[in-house]
């Protein structure tokens, strides 16, 4: 069990299913598996280079910044951001 997970808490896929009921149709599917990986990477970078609370804000702002881009370009921009923040 992950150190930050509560007992019986859903995994990421399970949590996305919970979100699906509360967000506009199709939005959860918009973040493909590759994007999910990069967003988690961005959150990890923020959490380790700053206060942990910077992680969700970083992921949110990256999502807002690149939301209007086509999926392939959005993924590329997220990867560029993660690379820049790792330096």
C-alpha cells in the first residue's frame, strides 16, 4: 500500500471512475495514460523541489495552460515542462 493511500482507497483508475460521475462527459478520457504519467511526474517534481502542496497546483496550472491543445501537442508540452522543472 502506498504510504499516502488510505485503506480501501481506490487506485488511480478507480479514482478516475469516481471523478467521471462529477465531471463533464468525456473529460476524464481526455487525459490519456501518457498524460497521466507526465502529470504525476510533474506533481512529483513539484513535491520534491518545493512544498508538497505545490504538487496539485502545478498539475492544475499545467492542465489549464495546455488544455486547448491537441492531445499530441499537449503531451509534448507537458513533457517539456517536466524536463525544464527537473533541471
